[in-house]
């Protein structure tokens, strides 16, 4: 794309289709009988066109040009058009680098010193493949809730659906059918969300699985592990835990040797894989249950 051409003033030779303002002047696309502007290009490109402001009156008029809806830059925003003259003003339309494929709409607005306006519609089509891609990340269980992040890895806006499942030692403890989430993810957007779990198990080891889908075959799953132990109850019933722990915990002791080479008795509480859990301690109570 070359540099924007300077403003051109052309003697008025005849009337052309235009959006007239109350003051008699009008604004329209340059070069032919076009009712509106149309531009098309992939993300990251800059497109160029020209808008004409026609003044059929007997005196000059000054208008200010602006754009809405899309990124428009004019070669000159304040334009003075002599009597019976047309001013051709080049402008560019920038397609954002991260824009998703699809159509955009905007307008070019010309306004004179008295507040009278003329407008021309502009349609921008962003090219490129429409790709639906979605990931679910950083799944974690915090008390009575599950936290996670959704990331739009594609080029289209996504409305995701979420299914939640959790399996414990003795079977499934949570099974929520897919449902549409009240969010819209734009391309490259990352969103932190929370899934409530008010009736989680009091005592269990679970595997939580989140599955997300979206139109266009976007699909992803992620899992997290969690253990639930009622530490308050364990602390209150230390005596009962002690008896239970002796029956349920199997500890393999490791032998060591004294300086003279003879076998030595194992010491409870020694570090390492051969450590003997003490009844009533946190890890032992969790393992016993």
C-alpha cells in the first residue's frame, strides 16, 4: 500500500449520488456510482479508498471528516471546498492484527461548522480462515469450588459449553451435564472462572475432569487431583484414630546396622521411606481413613 495521496480539488462537472447535508453540500464515495464503501483484507493490512465532498453552492464550505466503527485515517480531516467544487480526500482503513474473520460496519461522517452532517456507510470484511480452538487450563480445587481458565486459541468468538465430572475412590461423586456458559470469548482472550461445588465429599481422593466445547469443533479437557480429609474430626477423635491406624496402616520397616555390624532396632519417626507414621498425626490420619 502506497502513501496517502494529497487532497484533490476538482471542478464540479455534474451531480453524483451522494449523502446531502442540510447546507447543500454532500459526501459520497469517489469514482463511480457507489452508494457505500466496501473494503476487504486479512488481519494486519491497511486498505485505501477516497471520499468526495461536493459543494454546489456559491460560497466555500469547511467540513470535518471522521470515522466510526472501524479504524479510519484521513489524509486531511479539516477540508475547505470552494464553491462549485468537489474535494477528493484519500483515507485508509486498518485491519487490526488480531481481528477475527467476518464483517465489520462503520461510517464516514462529514460535519460543517454549523453542525450539519452527511454520512456514508462503510463495510469491512476481515479475511482469513475461521478457526475455532479452545483450551481449559489451570484446573484446581479450592475448598467448595473448582477454579479454571478458558483460553480462545482460534480466530472466532466462542460461546463455550462446560461439563464437570469427579471420580472418587468408591465411584463418581460429581457429574454435571454440558451447559452453555454465560461468556463470550474473543480471539486470544483468557478468562478465569469458578465452578461451585458446595456438596463435595468430606473424605475422599478424587480426580476432577473438566470438558469444554464450542461451535466449530472446539474441544479440550483438563484434570486435577484433590484429597478431602476432615481434619477437625480427626483432631477431635485422636484416640479412635490411634486404634484404627494400627489396624489399617501397613508399614514396612527398613533394617539398619550398628557400628559393629549387628542389626539395630528401627526408630519410630525416622525420616525416609521407612518412616513410621505416628497415630494421630496428619499424614497417618489421612492414610488411615
